[in-house]
């Protein structure tokens, strides 16, 4: 299993052989069922995704995880209402099984994608509900990230302070979660240069897989995403483009996180800042193609369409 995941993080295509090896030896752990789903996802194999999801049905150790993964993938392409329905199913299953922290993690994932899409009120509500279920490390981080995106900076800062106090020697907290939060808060306070400074601590570790990503398949490369947003705010198009390209190039770290889809929009905006009209148009088209079946009233989609229209 470790070999399969290591291959997936580096190059998703190389994970298949390890999974096949495990299957041949009848060693299919729940995590490998999920990895089969994500390998099919990055390969654009819809039938393979369906097969992996079908195998997980009725297996309490993996079914809610799988539905959560399907919700993330739906959100990545802007199918928000479908994603919400699936996430609620996963959350309900986890709660019935007494897995409050897992349920809270699913709720916090909803909070993040609502915030990313521009639905601030829904994001704040989901974050609050997640924290009512659990104050676990990863839940608190995800809730704080969503709240910062949604503009509730005092609550986000409070949660960041709590993480710092409770986890002073936790590598992921100190070198991933806190820099991402403090960088995002600085961006929202219209201090993007301060954000870039706060993200310097992440540098040697930015391509690592933090616990929330390893356990719940979202939250990877968030410091990179925040740095890209900070560079956009300072009109440093080339630097911003490099950050968003990192997200696109490392699908094995991002899994089905909606950030992976929004990276194309960030890349388009970065190229537009550079005056690279053709490249910007291509990136906008990538985003709009990915979101072709999206719910039409999502604010970030409307913004992207408007920007693309002006570019033409």
C-alpha cells in the first residue's frame, strides 16, 4: 500500500502496477480501493471510477470515504449540488458509525469548496458545524482555511492560534497549516507581500503530503495555491503562473480536491497579467471545459466566464 501511494504522489500512472500486485496477492485494503478510484480519475477512466466505487458499496470500512471522494471530484468540476448530496451521505454514514472526527472532516471539506466558489455564508455555516463535531487538528485547520477564504478573519486567526498552542512540535502544523493560514489571512487583509513572506517557511516542504491530504484526500498544496493568489494580488503574473502550474503538475498530491480545477483559472489570470493572451485563453478554456456541467449560479464560474469574455 505504501509503495502504491508513493508512486501515486510522484506519478499517478505508476501506481497501477503496485495495486495489481496487491490484488494478485489478495491484499486489498480499504485505502487501496480508494486509490484505485483516484488512479481511474486521473486517467479520465469513468468506467474504472464506477467499478472502484461499486466495490466499496456495503463495506463500512471504506464506503463513506469513497462517497466523500466522489463528492470531491464532483465539486472539482463545479457540480456543487451533487457534491453536497454525496458529502451529506458520507457524513451521515460516518456519524452513524460513531466516527465524529471523520464526519467533521467531510463537513470541513464542504466548507472549503463553498468558500473557494464564493459562497461565503454557506462556507461559514459548514465550518461552524464541523467544529461542533470535532476540534481535531485537521478539522480545525480546514475550518480555519474555509473561514479565512470566506472573510471571517477573526475566527480563522483564533483557530490558527489554537493550532499553534496545541501542536508546537507538529511538523505539518508548523510548516504547512500555519503558514498557509497566515498567508491566506494576509492576502485577505490586502497584504499580499506579507503573505509571500509568511509562506517562506513552507518552501522545503511544499510538495509534501500533509495529514489532511493523506487521510482525507483534500488539502494538498494549499500553501502553493495561497502563494499563487498572493502573486496575483501583487500583479506578478509569471510567478503566479508557476505556482498554479505546480498544482496542475502534481495531481497525485491534489487527488480530487477542487483546488485542482481552480488552478486552471488561476493560471489563466496569471497569463492575462503577463499579457500572454493566447496562453490565458487556453487556460480559461481548460477551466470552462472542466466546468461545462457545473451549476450555473456559482460565483467563481460567473467570474471566470466574464473574464474570458473580456479577454476575447
